[in-house]
């Protein structure tokens, strides 16, 4: 019956109040068990999303610059027409519309309250894997395999990986700036965000992550982040410069590249890696790169001689330095967000570690027994409502007959 724009606006306000009442009714229901509480929070989240959609429509109605606001003002102006005869004509036109509406829908009962029982008993789908146990534990097995097989990672068991989930200090900078590490961080962040939103549907996680990104960028640009004081454009650093200075003196004992080849391929490779220079190729090529440092500093070498991301700032172009700085900023922001989520999920990580330790000590038969016990507990939770109901029986008559 919302034929006018004002009636549509009133209907939106009514929907908003109705959704608020449904949320209050839902919270008045006692949720028993982990699963019921999780479903209740997801129901409330759905109602809040619906309220936001309605509120956006109302904001457009009351926005003076919107098209909807113009229609509202026109209808209000029409109600108070300067011509008295026009007021009556508007009234009778509206009355005619109402009569025609009730002729089309003669049995419509608008006095009865709407039934909200279906919305209060709705069971939202809880999208969890079997390993996650309805949000009690993390399932990071795939990311663990990625970490152990990557160049930036190391060989460790699943329990050790969970313990150092947000420990990024042991990874070298050149490996952090590589694409595989950024992809791994993004996948880890996406999973943790998804898990947190599924287990805490009412939390405002996006605002926290946005604030962390802004704070991290500010600290990064000011050079206040530990390990990133040079904002990622410092090249090999002071340690490599000291090695180059000492090596330049040692190279004075060699008169040619042929003599330098006698050091052997592995020793040449180690020296080049310490300096941030390319360490591949034949023994001759390695010796030529190292011999080029004789009597010179790292800043005097050609930028093409350095490994990717390891050239000192003096031999790099402004564009290369800006690209490296952007890569470094994206890495530290991802690391900061993962660290924050690891803090929020500290209890879940601890429970996951405990479960892994327990499973490692269990036999196959014990695992099956635990699974059957968990299924039985779920069935008992479904019958709790019937068992907890008080039965009035003053004469102590036997029940269940």
C-alpha cells in the first residue's frame, strides 16, 4: 500500500524498528552450547546487515542533494497547497486510492503482528572444516606445507609452525621482498580474517586492520620500524660494507682473475653472497665479479652486478628505490596485520597446539573413540531443552507412561 514516497519512508522506519525487536527477542533466548551461541551470533549479524541496508536507503531519503529527497519535499509541499480547493482535491484523490486498494485486497488483515518465529529459529550455515571443529581450532596444514617447501621457510613440524606463526624476524630481507613470501603472507592473512569473521561475526575487524595499516605506514615512513629503518632501500647494509672493505684489502694479494679462481667455487660463492652480488655462473664468472671489487667500494660497482633487491642505494635509480620501498611497505603491513590477528586468536592457537599434542599421543582407536564421543555430545546438546524442562508433579506419579 506504499503508493506515496512518504509511505515508503514510513515503511522503512517500521522495518528498522522490527529488525531491532527481532535482535532483542533473539538475545532473550538462552543459547546452550558452543554451536547454538555461534548460530545466534550469525543470526544477529544477518539482521544487522539488513538494518544497514535499510539505513542506507533512509540516508538517501534525508540527503538534501539526492533524488529521493526531492520527491519527499515535493510530496510535503503538495500537502500544504496554497489553494484551499487543491487541498481538498488532494485529499479525495488519496481517499480514492485507499478505497481501490482495499477493493483489490479485501481480506488483508494488517492488525495482526507479524510472526517472527521463523527468523528466531533459523539455523545459519556454519562453514567450518572438520579440522576446525566449529571454530575451536585452526586448520593451517596447507599453509604449513607452503612454508616448509618455500625458500623463505624452513623444515619444522606443525606444532612448531603454530608456535612461531607470527615470528617473522628469522627471515632474511631479500626473501621477504620476493613475490612468494608476499603471496604466502596474503594467504595466511586471508585465512585468519575468514576464520575470525566466522567465529566472531559481530566483531568490527576491518576497522582494526585499517588502523593497523595506517599506523604501520606512518612508522615505516618515519623509519621507526625495527629492521626497516632504511625503509627497505638500504641494500646489503653496513655489515656488507665492512665485508667489502676488508675483502678489498685481501684482494690486493691477487694479481689476476686466474689466481682468484684458486679459491674454489664454493668460497667464491660465499664471498659474493655476503656482499649481495650475483653468485651464479661458472667459477671464472664468479672470480671476475669478485675481482672487480679490488680497490673499489660497493658504491662504485655496476648495479647489474648485484643480486635482485641487494644493490646499494648509491647505484640504484630513483624508480627502483621507490618500487623497493613500496614492496617493503606492503610486506610490513601484511606482517603487522597477521601479528594482530595472532594476538586476537591467541586462545584458539593455544587450543590448537594442545589438540595437536594430544592427537600425536593418540592411537587410531582412541581417535575413533573421541570422534564417537563428540558426536554423542552433539546429540545430547540437542536434547538438553527437553531434559531441563520442569514437570509439575505434586503427587509423585510415575512419568513416561
